[in-house]
C-alpha cells in the first residue's frame, strides 16, 4: 500500500475505497471541510468530483495538525487603526476580527492522531521517491499529487511537519481545457515556494 500510494496507483486507491466504503469516504471528507458535492462512486477516489484548492488544502491541514481541523484562512486579525488609545501600539487598537475568537470552526477533532501519523507517513512516501519527488526539500515534508481526467487539474498539497503551514498548488485552465503538464510541475512549484518560506 505504501508504494502504491506514493506512486498514485489507481488500483490501490480503488481497493482501499472499496474496503473503506465510499459513503464512509464521503462522510469523512465532509468532516474534514470538503463542502463541494461528492458522489459515492469509484471515480471519486480518482478525481472525478471537483474540489476547490482551499478545501483540499484545509483537509490536508488536519493531517498536518495531528487530526485537528481548522477552517482554512489567511487573515488572523483585523484592527481598527482609527480606534487606538496609543497610535504607536497596535495592541491598544480595537479588534474588528480575530480568527482565534470569532471563528466557530476551530480545533475540531476529525482524525485520530494515529490516523494522521499514518497518513503523514504515506504522504512522505509520495515525496521520497513517488509522484511528488519534485517537492523534496529534505525537511521531512509530506504531500500528495493529484491529476484529474485529461490532465484538467494538476495538484500538489503538502506540508513540512511542525511548520504550521500547509500549501496547496493547483495548475489548470479556467475554462477546464486539458493542460499539457503533470502534477510533478505542481510539486516543483510547491518546493520552490516552501523552500523559501520554511528555511
């Protein structure tokens, strides 16, 4: 299973899906923040259903976070600069939004820590000699490539453990025309970006 996952072998994905149950996979995906419509059919595990890059990155974030899911976000806090007791000290400004206190979707247990560790090990295999080897940084990174039918979507979503950052790369055309690339290009872009961010 380890090498089949690393090489994105469709037969392995289909067997695991059959054993786990497609309805169970859809339910778990929803629990991990996937809001796009998912059909419990075998093609689901081969990229048949469309999922946004933000949803996929958030789901992988739960794996990186030992099974704890938080809604993906970019903004931590918004302050009102016109409402500060000391204009030189941001901590005295009125807080308009704070993700830590204003978001209802924080710290939800969606996977057991053991399942998250197992998934991380499998995802390391993708980088260490699998389809995501272009993402290799030598920092214990883990990730997964993805390619939909006719190379319409090319993905790599990954993380460096303990970096508090998950990054998803999507390559494709806005009109859903096939690309002429591969998911290894997405992995290479991920490596270029994350190599600068985490070192």
